[in-house]
C-alpha cells in the first residue's frame, strides 16, 4: 500500500504510530522532551506527570499491555501504610474505586458481598475514595485511560537494541534505537523497566544478586541459611532424594545439589519469580486447568511429600479480588514460586529470558494441573483446587494467562545514593526524599538446598517490618554524575537487595515514576544534569502534586506531611 493510500484511511498521528511501531523499521527519528522506556505502572505515571508539566513525552518499550504487574495479576496491592501513597499513585487507586462504584462492574458477584463498601475495608476505603484491590483488566483500563486522556503516544512491542542501541555524547544519552530500527531522541530518558535494560546499556553501574551483609552493615541481605520468617519453608523433615533417604537414587527435580553458601555472604542469585494468576470460582467464568504439552508429574514429587506430612495451607494466598476471583500468590515450601530457575534472567538475552518465562509458565500450569488431577493428591486438596480455574474474562489475548511474569528483582542501579537496610528500618535518615515506602523488607526464597542432615530446605525468605514509613532518597533514582547526566531510574533503584525488598512494591514504583518525571522536567528547564536538580524546588512541586515525602518528627515520627 502506498503512503498516499494509507493517508486516506488514517490520520497523520496514527501513521506515525504505524511507522514507529515496527511497520517499516525506523526510517525517521522521533524526538520528545522525555522518553520513558517501559510501560510499567512507573512508566505510565512518569509519562502522565511529564505531560501535566507541559513536556512532550512518549512511552516506548517491549510491553504490549500497560501497567506491568499492576495490570498483570497483582491486584492484591502490597500497600504497606496507605497514608504515604500520594500523587498519581493515589489517583490510580481512586480511579479504581470509581470503576467499582458502577453496578455494572460487578458482573460475577454482588458488590455487598465484597467488603463493606463505603465504610473502609482492606480493599475499599470509602472515606478516601480509594480501592486497593482490583481485577487485572480494571487496572489496565485505568492505565490506558491515563495515556488516552493525556494523548501520550505509546510505542508497543519495541525492544531496545541492548548491544548498540544507546547513543551517547558528552555524558548524556542522545538517542535510543530499537531492534525494529525505530529511533527516539530526548532531552531526558527514564528507564521504567523491571530489568533496567536501558540503564545497563547506557553504561550505568548496577548490581545483581545479594550483597554480603558486611558491605553495607546489614543483617538481612546476604545468604540467610537458617532464617525462617514466613511459612514458605519445609516445617517437616523431607527427603530430597528419588528414593527417600537414598542419595544414590538421585535428587528430586527442583532441588539444588550445590551448597547454599555461608550465612551473610554475597551471591549472584535472585529471589524467585512466579505468575500472579487470576483465578475464578464462578462456573460461568472458569476455565479448567489444562494439561501442558510438556507436562511431567515427576516435577511435583516434592509437593506430594509436603502434602503427606499433613500440611493443608496451600490455598492461603488465593487472595480474593472482586467478582469471585483471586490474585493467587506463592504460599508454602513448594508452590508457584519457581525457586532457583531465574538466575540468568536479569542479564540474559531476550531469547534467554523468553526461555525462562516459558519454563516458568510451563511449571506453574503443570503445578495447577497436577494438584487438580493427579490421583495421589488427597481428595480434600483436589476438590478445593477444582473449584478454581483461570478467569475467562482476564488476559483474553493470552489464553487467560498473565502477560507479565513477576520480576521481583533483577538489576539494581548503584547510583548517587544506595538505599540500605538502615534507611528502611530507621537507623539512617535518607536525604532529599522523593517518596516514601513502608512495606516489610520482603524477599522470597532464593534457593532450595540439602541441609547437612540430608533433608531439603528453602533459603532466602525474609520478612522484616519497618517501625514506621521511611524516606526514599532522590539519589537512589539518579546515576552517578560521571556515568550519565540525563537518565532517571524509578524501578531498578539504587538499593541493596534487602532494602529493595521493601521498595519494590507497585505503589512505590508509581510514586517514584512521578517523582522521576518531575525531576526530568526541572532538569530540562534548567538545562542541567539530573544530578543538579535544585531539591527545594523539586520538593515543593512534589508536595504541591500530592506526594508524601516525610513523617513529622524525623526518624521516630508518625504524622504524615503532605
């Protein structure tokens, strides 16, 4: 089709989207004040804030669906103290609330059955007009509404050329190039991906894995052999061998023969990933768990041994979201977390990451099918599992399976300021706050190993609650000055592994996305590096836009300052 004929049928703006969404491979370069790489929740809030402040902005990235985990199954929000969630993040949850005020939103459940609407529940805060728990498609609609209302161009399915796609000059990124050939110039770039690919390709320092406790004077960071915080460990002695008690018979699947390391030591391993499935118990909206093509029941032998000990808490994290659905998360020693199978992901090629994602999907689908159908599973557990199935009205273009794997942690920048355990637990006062966190220092298991006594155990699960909300430093979202002067990183922030365990929550990513964009606009207006943004002006604008930056009374305070 000729360009002339295309123009008859589409507007000029739609034509540009066609060209630069992979239609013809980047014959021209798009230019914006700010380019946000990654369509996560942080990416959307960053773009909206930039547009509200009068700058041209585009979202570019591999995502087809906007919102990352917030629209990818994580509807049971990890909020911590909701009082410190302000700005566009709070507006997101207010828009969710407004959606559920419409009776038509309650297709599969009466509204009165889900919480005490208007009087405040863990899901719904009627006084503040916010709702913190929601269906995936509702979150995605909110994010799409945001970009639609602000006329923000979104270039989907665009993958950064990680080898040669970051063009730098004089300490700054001048242009990024996608594998499609599409090119994007900007004055400031924001890496809002879970992986930190733009940050890494730009030559910014980062860390993968757990630092030794000695590096930052921490207690909960490095290898945590013997630490048992949640219920995600083997409470009974269970043999990891094919023939119980016989090492010569070989190991059961998904148990490592490698030693776990010394307590407190560093490693290059990352906490487990999973998919946050949206399940339905409504027969008219339930898709039975299908048998994967590569199904192998032997992969789940260890789970049978857990069940044989009498453990029956498997369904404890089938957290209820509206319309008789769940946000299903990992629970117990052998569950949806695919422990030890993601170590290559943070720095893996796109092809290697796709392999890891496919293996996680196969594992988790097989796990559901196994519990629902294997005759060795007790009737009590099997009957409960068969009440559930994939929600037929979610992820409809992906076989009702989440489009986003839960990348709980990948790269973490080493920026101007490194957030550590002390910053989150109140022994250090972080400078130049651009938002607050409050959730527990939460790491899922990192490895499954054999103890000296010959039994199996998990390692890496941590849950330590801060005494009060803590400040997140501006220095944690900007690189070191000599590494890049026009990049901000609101997701793969500069922090230790265990501090990131608290920071890594979706509301915080939205908060930091907004703060990153505000700083980006100020750097553009001042024609300065992002490291030189005048903090008093930044603080004033963030407060004016509803961000929460500190608690009164310093480290020990509890009153929130808006």
